[in-house]
C-alpha cells in the first residue's frame, strides 16, 4: 500500500497545462478584439468631415 503512493505521478499533467494555456490564449484574444473595436469607435468622429478628402453629393 505504501508503494502505491510513492509511484503516483504528479497531480497535474501536460493536458491540464495545455488547457490552461489555451484558456489564457483565448482570453487574451478576446480582450485584444474588444479593445481594438472600442478604440476604432473612439478614434472615429462622425460629426466632423475629413478635410483631406473631397465630399461628393451623389444623386444615386
């Protein structure tokens, strides 16, 4: 009985490490996507026109 406890491997394996790393990668990806979408909205201002480009009044 005493040898069973000595021969037992580590309590967390490689698959657990891979699952944690995958979760962290997905969380980082989600955070980056969220920050990019918020920053794009913050950088654009729909109230002002861009003076560098002409604005055309199309009939169609």
